[in-house]
């Protein structure tokens, strides 16, 4: 008498097949990065500080300046300074908070493409830069109307808006670049503030380097941008100097930081 053993059921596959899962839309990644800023207490405080300090600086200028100087262009020029200090910190936090709070593993598990994540962070940073730009325009317009200067809006040109927005976006991208390279909040913030200041000091003290300063020092190259708020235009050489220094201080660090994030070990 022969017996047959029952057929052994196939063992379940231990591999998770996600080939049919649709990719996360890029706009959804951007919306997530935006929420990472305003959904946190630190992010809300920083956003509020950008608006409040900008308004406070304009208010101080309003009472300190003579009536003829209360023009739209002057108010915009004044607002560029506080936003130039605070917006880069926003860009830094967009990157470094992932690594300091150890949420990078979750982010890259949900979206394995680190390039898409970095791209989403960049777009989110630029969106906040545009929003800060709009807030500055509104406050500057109100101060100009209340100031009552004759021809307070006569210096309003498309070029003025473009230069101011360009300056804001450059600074926030610079902060983002330092955040990508260092992946550490305190180190990135200190580097952002100390390194450009040290560069300006060196170029101003060493007479042999002063002619090279507009081509190598970002602060020197950006100085004509602040002067342009008063009505002066940039020459072709000044645009070339701004482009060269932006390449050295912003574009190259951003690319190096991008490469570092692609190769960094997530813990």
C-alpha cells in the first residue's frame, strides 16, 4: 500500500513589490516641505519674526527719515537688510532639521529619490522668499502712503521689484547651500554669517586684493543692488561681478551640498 504526502504549499514571497506603486507627485513633496516650516513652533516663530522685524525696521525708518525720504524705493531698500539675515536661516532649517531631528530616514524611505526631495526643499524655500517679498511690498506701500512724500511712488519700476526679489532669492539659496553642505543647524548658521564677514574684512584690509573684491567677495558685488533701490542702475560689469560671486558663493556650494546629501549615510 503506497501513500502520497500532501503537496507542500508554496512559501509566501518575502519581497515587497512596489513596482506598480505610483511615484509621489513633486507638488505633493513641495507642499510637505512647506508644512514642515509652518507646522513647527520654531518655523512659525521664524516666519513671524521675518514679518515683524521687517515692519519694525520700516517703522523706525519712517520716524527717523525726513518726509521727502519716505519713498517706496527707500522703504524697500531698508527691508532688504533684515530679510537678508533671516531668510537664509529659513533655508538652512529646511535642510538641517531633517538630520538634527533624525527624520531624514523617514523622508527618504517615503521618497527614495533624494534629488526630488532636495528639489522640493529648494522650491519651498523660494516660495517663502516670494511670500516675504510680497509682505515687504505691502508694508512698504502702507508706509509710503502714510508718509505722504511728494512722488513717493515715482521710483517704482519693474527693475526695482526684480532686483529686490532677486536679492532675497539669492540669500535664501545661499543659506540652503550651506545647510546642504554641513547638515548641521548651528554650523550652517555660524558659517553663513561668519564666512562672508571674514571675506569682506580680508578684501578691505589687504590693499592688493581690493581690486578683486567685486569679483570674489559677495558682499562687495551685492552693494550696487542696494544702491539701485535709490534709483541708480547696475552696469554690465556690475552684473558680471554679481554673477561671478554668486557662482562662487552660492551655485558651487549648492552643487557640492547636493552631492553630499546624495552620498550621505542616513542614521
